[in-house]
């Protein structure tokens, strides 16, 4: 599903923009960290945040990422939330923090509310 020509945009630790649909039908977009495993994109959030509430109500999402070295090169992914996995120890946050080279003081204060949003891509557009 992800074109080989643009897979590096997901394997490099780049911020991606996650678009969800809010309760009033308006888009909600936030920069987020992600991991691509060749089948799914994974994000972390907490159950009290807007993006979690949005994907519970409407699982369709869109993700975009731009190559910082070639700004006209991008990848847009449309997908559906396949599942939401509890992450009460914040283990996946740790994976992302290492990937994005963030130092933080463990344990996370919101770890008990942490979840992993697992997205299956259904369509891509690239430039």
C-alpha cells in the first residue's frame, strides 16, 4: 500500500499530521509521532484527548508527511483505525520517545490513560 518510493517518509522519525473528524464534522489536525511496521501506522494518545474521542466516533483518518529536505515531496495516507490498544504502562510512548530522541522523566503522569491507535492504510497519494 505504501509506495516504496516514499516509504522513507515513514521509516525516518518525521512528524506526521494526523487528521480526524470532530463531532461537528470539522477536521481536526495535529502533528504526531508515528511508527510504520509495514502494515500499520501506530500513534499514541490518551483517552481524554480530542483525537482519541474523534477516532472512537469516526475511525476514518488521513495522515500527511512532507520530506523536510524536499518540501514538494509528500505522502498522504487515508486509512481506518483498525483497533485501539490500551497502553497503561506507557510502553509505546517509550518506543516513540526513543525514536524521536526525546528525553523525559519516567513514569509518564498520564500512562494510565495511554492508548495506541492502530491505523490500516486504505489509499495513498504522493508527489
